[in-house]
C-alpha cells in the first residue's frame, strides 16, 4: 500500500514538473519577452518622437532664417531698382537737355551755312562774270595775235619759198645758199652729207650744177 502511494506521489510530482516546465514556464518567458519588446518599442517611439521634434524645430529655424534672408534681399533689390530708376530718369533728363542744345546748335549752324552759301554764290557769280569778260577779251586778243602770227608765218613761208626757188635755180647757182637750204631741212644726217658733197662738187665744177640741183630738189620733195 505504501509503495503504491509513493509511486503515485512520484507520478504526481513528475506531472507537476512537466506542466511547469512545458506550460507555465514558456508562458511566463513569452510574457517577459512581450513586455521587453513593448518597452523597447515605447523607447524607440519616444526616441523617434524626440528626433522628429528636433528635426521639425531645426527646419522651422532654417525656414525662418531663409525667410529673413529673402526679405532682406528683396529690400536690397527694391532699393537698387529705385536707385537705378532715379539714375535713369536723371540720365534721360540730361540726354534730353543735351539733345535740345545740339538741335539748337544745328539750327544755328544751318542758318550760318545758308548765309555763307548765299554769299559764296553771289561772290562766285561776280567772279564768273568778271572771269568770263576777261576771258572773252583775252580770247579776242589771242585771236588777233594768232591772225598776225599766221600772216607773218605765211609771209615767212612765202619768203622761204622764194629763197629756196632762187637757191635752186641752176642759172643762179649759189653753193652756200644750197648748203644752207639742205642744213635747214628735215632730212637725215646721212642724206644731208651726201647732198652737200654733191654741192661742193658742183661748186668745183659748175657743169654739175644742174644735176646737183635736181638731186637736191628730189630729196626735198620739190
């Protein structure tokens, strides 16, 4: 009887140990693990919340600084635009004044140029009239002088022709006159030398005079 009781007690103890080992202890460990995971999740969430708040604050500060810089830049740009507009207005005024003065000066110059052109035209007309009169008078004088010269040339040519005819008359042979006639001609030097040699031969022998004079006339185209 006692043996059976002891065996039963052992079985009960073994069953209780198995229940604790395989049922209660794993549940207790799972609960501990779940609590640890919950605590870690809460810590992570708190850390993320703190980091998000810090990032939001930094972004807000950066945005405020950027807005301030933008406002300052806009103010500077507006001031620069206003200054440029003032300078442009002043420059435009100066340019308009200068253009007015230039136009006035151009008008004065045009008036002076017109007056000078009129005076020059009048002076040119007077000078042209005087020049034309003087030129007409000079032309008349030149024509008269040319007529006189032509007449004198005609007389000289006639006289020269008479002298040549007399010099080339075999009946009145004059060797010096014939030589002078040959020298005054436009014959080449060789022809002149040949003719003068013939004249000198006729001087020495008057019987050759007629042939010599004929030779000279032929050379002179007479």
